């Protein structure tokens, strides 16, 4: 077991887990952490510094990013130039599309 794994084992047992202690153990570890599970729930605000990859690089399976019961805003910039690229054989956009706060009449 790694040093980081041993620190996590100190705060988890059959009776429960002290989540704050696990977060502290992960944050005091190296610069990389791998979480592997069938399901990982991230509640609250999750920040990604540069890139969020969904699925493995060579997988051709469909990937989903689902926003339940809420609106979603996707904002992208490249330097001082706003940029959002969508690339696919087919892109379906449902609902009203807005530009500068005004609905687009397409």
C-alpha cells in the first residue's frame, strides 16, 4: 500500500468514513490522484484547471454530459477571442438560442 493509501486507511473503517480527513489525505499526497469506481458523486462546485476528458482517448463509445433540472451555460474563450467549437456529424440544439441576451431567429 502506498503512503497515501495508508493515510486514507487511517480515516476509513467498517463503521464509516470521515470525508474531511480523506480530502486532507489526498491533498497532502503527490500531484496526481486517481479515483477508480463504478460511480463517483461530485456534489457542489467542481473546478477543472485546464481540460476535462470524458471517457478514454481511443474510445468510440458515446459520451454524455447531463445537466439535470437546471440550465447549463457553456462559455469558452481562447485568449481574448471568444471561441466555442462543436464538431460532430450531427449537432442537435434544442430550445431557444441566444446571442448577446437576444434570442436568435434561425
